[in-house]
C-alpha cells in the first residue's frame, strides 16, 4: 500500500474553476493526511483561493501556466494548443513519475487525447474504457464503458471485465467482484453476435479476479446482484445519461410535491431524515470521478459541472485506486 500519494490537478478545467478545484482540495484534506497536490494553473487566480480555504503550504505546489483548454475546444484542437496548458502539464507530470495520478474536470475529449499522447496502454489491452461508480441496493456498481468506445469486439469486452473488476477490487477490497454483460435479455440466446461470443468466452474461462454472472438487463442494474457491469461505450453512455436524468427527475418532483402545500411541507418535516438519505443516495456528486482504464497510469475525470463536493469525491476516488494498486491488479489479470 502506498503511504504517500501525489495527485496532479488540472485546476483550470470545468465550470467554476479554479474555485471549485481548490475548495475541493480543502474538503479532501479533511479526510486525507497523506496527499500532496501538484496544482497546474494560473497562480494569480489560485493563490487567493489557497488563502481563502486555508490550505497549508506543505500540502501543495503550484505550477503556473496561463494557457488552458476550453470546454468548447475540439479534442484535436486541444492537443494542438501545445504542451504548456494546465491539462497537458498535469499529464506530463504523471508520465515523468512526478505524480501518481491526474484529476481533471475539463474537456473529456481533450483528456482522452492528451492522456493517450502522453501515456502508454497496458500491454495486451487494445482500447481504454471510461468507468464510473453507480449506486445499487447493496452498495456500488462499477460500470464501463461509458463513452470512450462506440464499437467494441469480444476481446474489448473481456478486457473491460478484467479492468472493471480490478477497479472494483481496488475500491472495495473485501467484496467479491461479480461481472455481468448488459444485454436486452437474460437468456443466452438474446443479444448480438459480439455479446453472445463474449458471454461464451467469459463463461468457459474462469478468472481469479471475478465471478461471471451472465447477462443483466437495464431494469436490474440497481438490484445489487452484480457489481461490475460491462457494455460498449454507446450503450453505456445512453444508460448513464438515462439514469442521471431519471434520478434528477425523481428528486426534483419529490421536492416539489413536498413543498407545494402545507400538508406536503409538514410531512417533509416529519420525514426529513429519510428524505435526506434518499436524496444522498441519488446525489451524483457522491459518485463523481470516472476512471479512464487501460492506460499504464490512473487518469480520473471529474464531471465538468460538479461543485467542490463532487470534485473532492473525485480526489477520494483517485486516492483509493492508487492505494488499491489498480494498475497492478489489471496487469496481473490481463492475459
């Protein structure tokens, strides 16, 4: 286990940065006493925030740059901006071994391209996958791919099973990783040829890292019977956005119904504890921090529109995957 970790932070990426990134660091420090932060960005904007949130000088180092990648930049355009943007410099520190991971809330396409330009893929993995946490009845799911690859073959999906299980083990060491393939039905005959061939390969060859549990349908993702859900990036991204939209709809409608009249307000006061528990279960900030798997070093993508609490959670995820030896676990289990 790593005792001391260094996190490279693209302080300028995403909405309301660098304010939310620096405040996010201050929140993370409350529960982490062994983290050091390399903060990449405009020190004229960052220094007042460091003072505002009272971050000790022995916990960070600012690497100044005034060049940033905008959310409106294309992936190729971002790469062409040069090697002195906050995101590129952060990624370069990871490449050189000066940091243990990179966290950015910036442009997703730019993050993918700059990560692949700087970092090598793990041997025998053809494609990276974007993975994130997703709540279920019993705890948490790891879901991948969430948009890095529109099309995948059987080998890609098998690799995703290994990478997703390694991530799950890194985050939840005492749990058994249970893998399922997202499909349109639970029967073996359902699905396209790629899904069927992947099912057969995973069913025939056991892996010490995980238990293969067959297919899962979209309406059972949150049941908690499995905890690693594998699919291609096209399907995964649609499933994620649908789940996020549904969660936002439920919480907003529930809040509206509980504050629209006197009876609603009175009942909400009586049930405020349960309502807060329910709201927290669906709060996307608490699951913030998607991981780009397949590269030889960990890269964490924070949601661009999240706040300081959400960004702090992405830092918490980065700390866990470093301490949980994520990259080593993938290397040990990829054939």
